[in-house]
């Protein structure tokens, strides 16, 4: 379980980054 915590944190960061990039791309394109 200790190895899962950092992975979850990285996944959450990547998900947040992807969401922000998607929103920027959506507003920039539309």
C-alpha cells in the first residue's frame, strides 16, 4: 500500500494537468 500512494499522487497530478490542458485547448480552439 505504501507504493500505491506516490503513484496515486502522480496519477492525480497528471489527470489535473490533462484536464487543464484540455480546457485551454477547448477555449483556444472554440
